[in-house]
C-alpha cells in the first residue's frame, strides 16, 4: 500500500459507493450479546459485520476493546445508551493494536469518557500521543478526501491518559484479573486480552479474520490477516500457538465476532500462513506481481471454502474476500521486500 514500516498503519482498499462507512451522527446499534457481559458492536466500517468493537460490562462498569475508526464513535456511545450505562462508567479502552480500523476512533471516543484510560502496546503509544505520521502517511497514499470519508478525524490522546501494556502482567478490573499477552506477527504493536475466568481471548487480528456469512452449519471459516507493514510469518505462528495454548472457550475477533473450535481454527491458520507465504514465493517479482498473487490467493481461499462446505457463488466470494486479499497480498510483498526472502523461517 506504499506505507513504510515506521508509520505503523493499516489503510484499506477503495470503498465502493455501496460500501461507504457510517457517517458521524448516524447510529445503527448492531449489537450482539454473548455470555460474561461481552457484546460485539458493529462499527459499520466499510460494510456491515466487518469490524467490531467489544463492550465489556462488569458490575455496572464498562470497557471497550478496540474502537473502530473515528466514524464509529456514535455507534459506541449508542451502545452505552442501549445498555443504560453512562459515559462516566467506562474505565478502559483496550487497543489490541493501533491500526486505524481498530484504534482510529480512540482519541475521539476518549473525549466523551471522562474516567477512561487507554491501554496500548508500548510500541504503539507514541503514535497515539502524536498521530501526525500516521495521518500524513495515509493521506499521502489515498488523499485527504478518502481519509476523511473512511477514518474521520484522528485525535491525539493525552499521554497522562495512556497506559502501556506489560506482557503477561495481571490487570485487575472490577472483579476480574485480565492479562495482556504481547503477540507480534500481524503487527509489532499487538497484544491480545485474556480473560481467564471467561476463558475468552480478544484477539484483534492475530487469530485471523472470520466473517459470519461464511459460516457453514455453525462452523467458522478463518483466514490469516497478513496486512502491512509488520507481517512476520514466524512470529504469527508463535502467536497463534500462544493463543491456542490458553485453551480458550471462545476467541473474539475484530473481524468479526465470536469463534469457537479453537484447536481446529488454529490448525487452519497455521496452514493458511504457510500457503500465503508459498504464494509469495511463487511470485517473487514482475510488474503484475500483485495481480497474480491476488488471483492465486482467491483461488486458494475458494478451494478452502469448497472444502468447508460453503456454496456461495464466485461473485459473493469476491465481495466478501477481495478487500482482505488485496491487503494480505500487500502485507506479503511488504514482508518479502523488507526481509529479502519469501522463505518461511520455522513454523
């Protein structure tokens, strides 16, 4: 996508006229409730059921896990209203990483939450205090109009309202102890949030992407998220194993919702990472490298969907998969360029 390693950003592919993000001030709740006080809020980024923020409720106190973009803030505030919670009841915004579809709305949301603090990976904290590089890099790729329409206004977060995560250190909130586990692979500034009592992991993008329209008989289909600019296959394998070793009852994905059958999905993710890297290895150069890689990745994923029992047609599969395919190919090329190799160094 043209972003450098230092910008730590994720930008999205062009949005069609039928996939415009929600406009500020327009709210559709899109809330899905799960056990243990966990709710998924559709942020309406790009299309419905693509990007979730999670609302955690414990004894009348609240926390968000990821925020979506700044344009998602009205949806998140509406969710608090629906749950009969005040803005003052929110104690935390947990950001699994600082890609804009996960953290772009944190500064705007924080202005409404007087008691909340933001927990972020130490590598991500400087870019929340001063998002200038992040903003400029994205505008440089797509232009100011696209940036405004897709992400809204990215507001800085005061340093005194930030707390950096510590790998594995217990964090007591209300009546539960959580842990942040640093999990590179998708991004250097990534952690997952582990709730041992609920046996729930809030995985951001390090346990892949799984869209509910691809479920078959209640069984999820998952694919790796290898987006720019920090994708590292060896680290991703290790992070998948670290999540699976927790033996969670459920993993909550930003893209999108709750998944179970964690052992099976972990195996599918490992196989997917290896397949993605093999595709990059088969296309090391050429002016049409991106086009060829996108075509082969679509064919591989279609074969996996066939084996999964999915019966959607080619048009529907392109509508669901093409955004991720484009970003994943960009991430594979960025990794290969950065490391000078497309050979997998250990799985």
